[in-house]
């Protein structure tokens, strides 16, 4: 019980740290964003000459996650296929635009779609084109050199190459430190903060209850 309580407290502290980072990182616009942790709000735009479509919906988007689940009994399911787009897209405000590399981001998207067909469940979550988003991540500017390739590292140690870099590229990506968050959301910031505060309190109260219950059990 003590070990589980410590784990619950650790989870609670992580959510509290996340809330503090979100509240302490000042909002900025694209044109004046510093290098390092930034908080941006704007509209989504796809890359030039790139058309990304929502699976099973056939509508344009900039990011999606698709999960297909096969039914193998009356009330139990198993995931058989998971796809998540790793393609870069833009965030734009009234001062300019910069790229977002969504790999390893914690994405919160409001647009969802479920479908049941022939014993299969299809779930799709996506971010649309010209949709308002909130981004908290690491601003990193790539500068062209004689042999600089524009590379984004994706899951399973794979790389996606966009070609040789000819102009500087301002992009938001996963921070170099694991304790720093990378969040992309179509929800308002205050809703995310409220959600993470609720999770903090839930994990904290659960840890306290378990710790007290363990003490009572030992005394008995």
C-alpha cells in the first residue's frame, strides 16, 4: 500500500508541475517567440501541396489518430490497428506562421468520430484545417547549411525527410528534457488547466486514502 501511495503521489505531483508550467509560460505570438519553451495560440494550416485526409471521413485535416478494434467476443475487444499522422503542419496568427512537428505530442482534439461496422469499431480523432489550437512546446529554429536535411524523427526510430533545408525553419517540437510537456490542443487553455488540476486532486486524494487505509489496517 505504501508503494502504491507513493506512486499516486508521484502522479499527482507531475500533474501539479504541468499546471505550473502552463501557467508560468507566458503566451507569445509567432513573430516574437523566443527559443525554448513557448505558448502559442492560432489557426492550423497544412503544408504547401500536402493534402491529409481524415480516415473514413474523407475531409481535410492537419493531424489524425485512427484506431480500428476487432470484436472477438460479446463484450471484449482488442486493438488491431493504430495509425497516427506524423506530418508537420503550421500554426498561424496575425504576426506570422511557424511549423509544428507533432511527434510525441500530447494531443487533445475535440473532433471525434466512432463507427461500428461488420464487428469492427473505428475511432478517429483529428484536428481540422484552419482550426483554433493551443500549443505548448519547444521552439527550435533550424538554419540551412551546406548539407542540412530537414528531418523529423518519428516513432519506432524512423525518420521522415522533407529534403534539404534551403531557408531557416522555425518549428515547435518535443522539448529536449522529458519533464517538460509538449501539448497540442483544440481546447481552451483554461479547460486544460482545470482538467489537470482535477487529475492532481484525484491522484492526491487517492494516495491519501490508500495511505490512511494502510495505516488503519496495520494498527488492526
